[in-house]
């Protein structure tokens, strides 16, 4: 078993145990195993992305960052997570009880589901759907509902303001996000993530679709509510917005899904624009991770550099700048494809 | 569809912003009336930090009042000290030694620098410019270190005395001050690079919380906030107190009177304060730092109103003496209190986010607002 | 400065002028305050209300309103005083002339109990709404818990 095949090898080995079982049992068991793998990936990522974010911001701000617990403060996030688990679980008296309770669960489910279509490496897609990108966008958009539920259910004015901002922001930014991806899909001719990666064997789509990449990056920043588009939380104005009344593990679930979404939009960016797991010498899954973390680093860099944008600027920027640009990008891509076909194949 | 639209109705909501809120800069509460995100009504609710300093002063000797003044604008303690002791000296009619005058100017301008640094840092932070918070606070730390060298305290300094200052500066003070002044331009450049020229920052501040000169004067706005409206009105120049007439400096003005100008004017004023400090360092004479004053200070019967250019605007002390050893009445005219009175005027019509910018840009300190 | 005060005295015969250590003080009856202030603001260039406060003199049974005006940028200063009955202190509000008077009059009302007819929203500002008494009056005693 090579380093390259370490994960696929494990999967094949486990599948071997179930050789005699009926097919649906195998599928179910493997599905559970993939879920465990993805959950472990999310939890570990969230813990250490928080650590990473704190360290990166600290170095940008002439500080040291967490450095007390464990070597270089590596255990700080673990301690924070344990602390959050031990916090009292408060449900405000005026809250809409069930909506309040369900919201953090509802936000975490799509955050996990997104990973089903991410190609982590060669032959490492948990569920290689033929409508993978479409599935990703559809599932990602349900996050809005969960945040709205949290904000409404909290029965708090700041939370309400935050969830209203959330709806306005996320619904509008989904449109340029989708349109920017359309260019890639036109080039690849497929919605299947593994095929999009395979189609980038010669040239990464960031070179063919630079504008789409920028639009995707901006819209994705808004989709995952990160600065400068973190209006939903806006802690200087509406003090964490929809999350204001949440404590302990419920709050941690929001936090966790936020980082899970950060990883998944970075992973999608890598898949669509940066050639996915492809790269020389190193194993494919390592290439994938390297690219993802570079993307995450850029997200963090932006967050610690820019002040927050205002809500009306946010929306007008979306409708007046991003959307026309993404439409123009689709047009240019279409014309480009036709010209390419004319030149290479001699026909339309 | 039309029927559904008729059944829809919108309602204004009342939002209590504060007294616990990260952007109110202290225990200040604004009762906002919101139409969606738009602010249609603002009511200032203050007094959470009211300690009755004016009343307390009536029961303290003139010297004992000095520590209370530290707690007015606690970001610029030296300036409050200066305003109060000069008021007493004016009624008493005593001369302050030269060296003490120069030390006062150095400390007062350092205090102004520290206060402006907090303002630019916290305004950047209120716009979520986290990184821009650090350069000013890094430099402010060095000002507080200088204060500590001179008087042992960092924030509540009580450095000035009636007729002089509490102590002469220690030997290492001037070199440390020199190196601080040398590093100051770098900090201002960092701020300009990080935040002043940032597109988002400009978009969020320009034209926000605009007030024209005439309205500003009618509302009693003074200090940097007034100079951002275009009037070069600075008591240090207009009617120099102490020895301010000996220094060369400019009064920076900007013309728009919006939040952006109120921010930039602070950065410009920092440079001027540094200029004054440099001149004061060069001219600093040797000599005593405390005039001879009686052990029990008694003021002649009478009244006096003295104003200085505080960090946030004109800081006035109105002192009535009945000939005894305690003030009969001490009234403190605090710039933050009056400037805050204009906040509803400049904030209505903006969004909640604009309101946060406006609070930050008029630069209030609740210790001074509530007294 | 002097002939300007004489002119004022011609316009307001009830005006009393007192020399002060730092600036002259004009003492005016409460009912003429608005007219005097308007004259000072519109015609004499005292366009800036620098300060507004009140002082309590229980022996004389009066509360004295003290206004400091400033001309910007000319930097002339003048003090205007109004003597009020300590039982019923009432003086017209200056908010129409200077909006800056709004918060300061509320403060004087809160701490000294002076009423300002014509003020748009006269209520306590520093003390809580249910506070009893006016702390800056001389007969308001400071009490410590369990003490005198």
C-alpha cells in the first residue's frame, strides 16, 4: 500500500470484511464509515483552524497568540471546546423553544452533507454524484434557513436584525456564486466533481476563468459570512446577531459549521479552479489539502485586513457589480468555447 | 398577490443599544427607533457612570480635587489636571515656574496623543478593522510608560499640582520621549496604509454623520469634531493658556464634517502635538517645578471660568470660591457631554452600522459625559 | 468692550453689570434673558454658548443661573447671570437659540432643580428617573451607608 493509496486502501480493506453481506448492507456500512471520516475531518479542522486563525491574526497584529496550553498553545482549542461543552445550556424564556433548539442542528447537517461530493483525492469522493456541483449549491443554500430560524427563535432584536441581514445577503450572493461556477461547468461539460477535476489535467480553470475565480471568491466569502462580509454576526453592531442567545454546545455547533463551511467552500474552489487533487510528486490527497489550506489562508488574510462593509453597499455591490460581471463571464466563456471549437474542429 | 401585500404591515422597532454593548465605548445607552436597518430616532440615555464629582468636590480641599479630575476623561488625565489647576491658579493669581509650565505642556500633549490614539484605534475596531487597532495601542503603551516614569501612574495620573507639577521628570525620560516621537510617524503611516486609504473604510465613513459648521456651533461641538467642519478654532491658538503662545504649530482643518474627516483630523492633530512636544523639549529650562504655595490653599472670594483645549473639545471649569479652603461650587463643562448631545442630530437617517461609526467618530468618554 | 456694555444697558435698563476677575458679568431678570441672549447672539457676535450652569445660595434664598458666552472666532467672553427664587426656580429655555443648551439645561434641572419653560424634553439626565431631590443643592446631604 503506497502513501497515495492509503485512504482508498483502508476503504477497500474494510469493504473486504463485508464481502459476504448483501449489497445494501455494504453501502450502508460504508456510508456510515465515510460519515465518521468526514466528521473527524470537520472536527479536527475546526479545532485547528481556530488555532490557526488566532495564530495568523496574531502574527498580522504583532502579537503572539495562544501559547500557554501545550507546545505553542496547540491544545488551546481543545481546552476551549471542553469549556464550551461544560457551559450551561440556556434557553431564553421568550424564545420559540423548538425553533431555537433545532436551528443549530439544522445548520450543522448541511455543513456535513457538503463533504459528500468533495473529491479529497484520486478516487476519494464519498459519493460521486453526477450532479455534484448542483448538489453542493443546493445543500449550501439551506444554511440560510437555519440561521433565520436561530435568529427568529431567539426572540431578540439583535438576532432578528442579524437573521434578516443573513437572508438578504446569502440569497443575493448565491446568484453570482452559481453563475461564476457556470463558466467552469461549461468548460468541463459536467456537473460531476470528479470529472471537473479530471478535465483540469492540462490546465487549471483559474487560468481560463480568472474572473470567475475572483467572483467565486468574493461571493463565497459572503456565503460563509466572513469579513468583510460578516454582517450577519456584525459583533460591533448587532453583537453576534443570530447567535447572541446561544450558549455552550449549541453555540459551538454554529461555530463548528462556520469553519466546516469555510473548508468546504475552499475545497470547492480547489476542485473547480485549482485542479483539485492533481499535482506532481506528492500523493493526491496531500495536494488537495495543501491547496485547500492555501485558500483558507487567503480567506483569513482578507478577514484580518479589511473592515466590514455596510449592508446597502453589500447588496448594491452584488447586484450592480458581481452579477453583471458573472453574466458577462458566461457570455465570454460561451463565445470562447465556440471559437475554440471552430479553430480546432473546424465546425461550430 | 395584491391582497397579500395589503395585509403586510411594517413596524418600527425600539432597540436598546447599550449600556452593555461593544460599540458604545462605555456604559452609554442609545434608545434607537429602527425602521428595518434605518435609524429614525435616537435618544441618548446616560448617567450610568454618574459619580457626582461636582458635588464631591464641594467637600474636598482644592488639592484633593485633583485626583477626581483624572477620572473625568480617563483617556487624557493630564489634560483634565491641567484644566483644573489652571483654573485654581487663575483665581489664586500665582505664577508657575517655567520648567513646570514646559513639563505641563509635554504631558498635556502626550495625553492628547494618547486620547487620539484610542479614538483612531477604536473607530477602526468599530468598523471591524481589527488589525488597525494594534499600532495606536502599541504606541499609546509607550506614552503610558512615560507617564509611569514621571509620576508612577499610567492612567489616573494626578501629576499636576496647584502651582506646578508633582515631581520633576527622571533622567531616562527625555531619551524615551525622543524615541517615542521618532517612531510616531511610522505609526501614523501604518494607520494610513491600513485604514485611512481603505476603500471599504472610506465608503463607510465618507458622508456619514455629516454636520455643517453652523449647526455644529449651535450644538456646541468643539475640538477636533468642529475642526473637521472647517473652522480652525483651537483654544491653544485662539487664546493661548499657559505657555502655548511660545510654540509653532498648525491647526489642521478639514471641510466635510463627516465621520471620515473626524477620523483623519485626529491623525493630523497627532503630528501637530508631536511638533509641540519637540519644541517644548528643546526649550525645557532647568529650575524648580513647584511654586511656593501655602500648605492650606485658600482662594479669594470670587468666581472664574477657565477653558482649555481638551482632547475631545473645549474643557471648561467654572469655580466659585467663598473664601474658604474648599470650592463652593465647581462646574465641569465637558466636551464629550455636549458633543454627545449632537449625536441624535447627526445619526438620524443612517443605518445601525452608521450609528456605530458616528459614536466612534465623535469620540466620547463616558467618564467625562457622566462625571 | 465698555461702550458695548453701555449700549446694552441702554437697551436693557434692568441690566446690572459686575466686574469679574476674568470677564464682566451681566445680571439680568429672568424675563429679559431671552431678549438679551438673542441680542448678544445675533448682533454682538457671541455666537457660541460655552457653558450653562447653576449655583445654589441657600442663605440668599436664590439660585443663580450662570451662562458663559463666547464669540467664535473673536474670542470675546461674557458671563450672563440670572437670579432665581430658590423655591420656584424658573428661567426660559435657550434651546431655541442654541440646541447645545438642551442637554445642559437638562443637567441643571436634574442636579439643581431649575425649570426651563420652553425646553422640548425636560427630564432627568444623569440621575435615574425615580431619583428624589437635586444633588447639587447645598441642602442635599451626602450620606454614606450607616453613616451620617
